């Protein structure tokens, strides 16, 4: 078996995976079957005060948060490593091209786990936010979609389990965040995705190909075919595919400078 690869931290992998918003859209579609339904955009905006602008969305992806910020009246800037995303600035989250204290709000939403050193990204968020501003970080728990990852590991023939993107920065890494930002509020969001067919889950797995194919000696078409067969077997045994989800927000409101 080849050595496991932290492909999620490899820039070439990220550029292939996120050349545009196609893969993100495919993964987001899985949550149509989630209950209770969590509106992540609304959850993020609820953490902002009217005085928290301007805002920067680091790793802005398809731009859904940017659009909501602007609709809510915030002057906002989107930054992404990929020019194919809905960004205003192509930039590196570990070296943001902005002066200190440029923003009242800095958002890092499902992206810090893509950095080789997530702490460096948190430090940059702290640097570009003024002292009375807020940092909002959205990520997953280590148990997020655990049955799905078990199926991927079995299909790929990786006995110790595939490395998945959020394993490097998850809700369990609160201590890391607080070491940079000070005390944070943790808002946890739990639900279950319930499927009565395998197709949405196969599409989800296919959209994550670049994260997993370097971790297995099996050809990707074989992996995805085995994945579909395993998912179908489980569905036939249980009548539905139940996939617990676990996401959450770290919210750090920066203390103002002493008077």
C-alpha cells in the first residue's frame, strides 16, 4: 500500500479540485436531504453586527456568502486561491494581501483545513481584523459524515482510513483557534442526511476524487464502482442511508484597544 498522502494540503490538488465551483456545488447538493436543515449562510450572518464592515471572505468559493453579505449591506471582498472562483482578489490565505486591521469582519468558511498549517491562516485572520471586529470560522467535526468516509476507505482499500480534508482542522481544534484569537464562542450544528438512493452519495464521492485518488493503489474508476456497490449493499440492508453531520462556528469578537 502506498503511503498516505495529505493531498488536501497540496496546492496542485486544490487547484484541480477547485478550478471552479463545480465540485463544491456537487457536494453542497447532498445537504438537500439533511434534517434539521441548517442555513449556514444565515448562521454566519447572524454573528455580524451592522458595524462589523467591511468584511473579507477568505476562501470565498462560489460566492454565496459574499452575495449574502452584500445584500445585507456589507462592503465585502472575496479572496480565493483559484481565479475560477467568485473572488475579487486571487490570494493566499496564509499571506493575505491586505494591511493590518483592514476589516471589521473576517470569515474563513470551510477552508482552513486546506492549509498546510491552519494556524497560519488563523493568524492572518487576526492580523487583518481591527481590534473591535469579529472573526467567524466555519468547519466540521471529526465525526462529520463518518459512515461515508468508512465507505470511501473500504472502496479504496485503505485499512487505516483515508485522510479527509477536515481532519487537519476541525471543531476539535478549538485550542488552536483560542491560542491565536483568545476566547471563542462555539456554535455546533448537528443533523442527519437521510438518503433512499445511492446516487447523491456517489456524486458526492466523485466530486472529491482529487482528495482520495492519491491515497490508493486502485484506479479511481474501480474505487468509485466499489463505493457505489458498497453503498447500495448498505442501503438494501438498512432501507436508507443515514449520515450524521456535524458542523459549527467559532466566533471570536476581538476586544477593542484600551481607551
